[in-house]
C-alpha cells in the first residue's frame, strides 16, 4: 500500500471514528431514564413488611387502605393523593386491581422517619417509590423516582401488575367493535327502568362526543362519605345506594372519590353514560348479559361508542369505575391527558 493510499485510508478511518463516536454520544441512553431499584433503603428492605399497605391510613372515605393485588407508595414532598386523584396512571393501577398512594414528607407526616429518609446517607434522595404485593411484602424499592415513573416500574413486576387488564376485546357475544351498539343517540330508553322517568330521562341524548353503557353490580348497597363502620368519624351518615340520574347520565353512585364526580367529569368531556338499574333486568338482556350473573357480581360489561353510536371498545369485566382507563385509549373521543393537565397546572 503506497503512501497516498495509506493517507486516504487513514482519513476514512478517522472520519468513521468521529461519526461513530458522535452517534454513540448522541444515542447513549441517559442514566436518568433507567429504572434502578435497591434491595435495602433506610429501615426497609425487599421482602420486609411495607410501611404503607393494606390496613394503613388513607384518605376519606376509606380511612384504611383496602385489599388490593398490589400497592404502590410514592413519597414526594409535594403530593398527597391516591389512585386517579394522583394521575391518569393511577386510574390504570386501579383497573389492574392495585392501589396507588402518594404521601408528602411534610405537614406532620411521619413517613420519612418510618422509612429512613431522614438518615444522613439518604440526604440526596428526594422521592421514593415502593411496590409491595397483596400481603404487604415489599417487592421493589426505587429511590429518586416518582409518580411519572410508576408504570415503567410496574412493568418490572409482571407477577403483580397485569397490563393486559387494560385492554378490551373485539367481540363480545353479539356485539362487535365497528358495529352499531344496541342503543343509538335518540333511542327511547324509558323501558329500561321505571326510575328513568322520575328524572325525565327518556331517550339517549343526541350530540355527545361519546357514549358509555355499563352493565354491572352496584359497588355498595350503602353509600356515603365514609364507610358504615366509620360512622361518626366525619362526612355524611351512610344511606341506601339508589339509582340516580344527574346531568342526564344515570348510575348507582359510588361513595369514593373521584368516581362520585363521574357525572360532572364525563359531561365536561362532552360525553354521556348509562348504567343499568339493578331492579330491572332489561339493560342486561339488551347487551347480552345474564341478569342473574350480573346481580351476583360475576359478569359486567362496559361499551364505548362514538357520537354516532358505533362501538369503538368492548370491555368485559369492567365497570364505570374504569371510565378514565377506557377513555384514555381513545384520545380522539376524550383527551384524558389534556383533561388531567388542566387540573394539575
């Protein structure tokens, strides 16, 4: 190889190394994008009892964290919230059967002392995510991660969080995505329940962006701001959970936020929903469910349609408590990310 060829080859090699080095530098994963857990942190460790879990303190109306398939605790000095109140991701966690709770380290909270965030060696840790299983045993500890990281973290725990539960199906009985629903905008519905007439709800309204139809067992026979076992703690006294229509939509209200605001939220999103009256089997039969199985809590179904009444989603096993999860998969009908940003700004 003569000198000219050597110089030419060297120039090509140098150019290749420069380009390759720049590419590696540009595409190198950022360390902050990695989800890295630890086995021991302060006073807690993987496999030990969680500081927050089933039976621990939570916000009204529960007051105690109920049983769940898994628990996600977020320590963040700026947030006190649970489930959908924290973020849209909290709605996903509820749909998967889990419980999300964020607790601040300020304002009288003892959480930082219970976990060990006050220890000198943890002074650089600003936020913390702890995942535990249904028995309150810690499955993962993630320092310097927060609410924005909870779904990527849960994907590291497929034994706890089943993301397939967020999905719908293409067919359910005689119902098919892309085909008309059993009810259309403008259809007469007073025959589905004698209670509808009391609220002057006789037809499916026209002009909505989407329609949700749910056949389900009511969550509680007794409703109120606090559970019956906590009567006297605060809020309203428990009362019978009866079928109710507000802003045109109808359902059995749930005595737990934010679901008790579903009437207003769906109206704000320019939608409408109809839940079945459990004293009448007509809606269950109309959507192809066995009324007796619905009453036993063995069967439920949520159907989402577009403005014309065409089915866009079928979700067996879901209820109106999963409304935000279902709508989030159809941003053309309801932009749930934008909806949440409006309240977080």
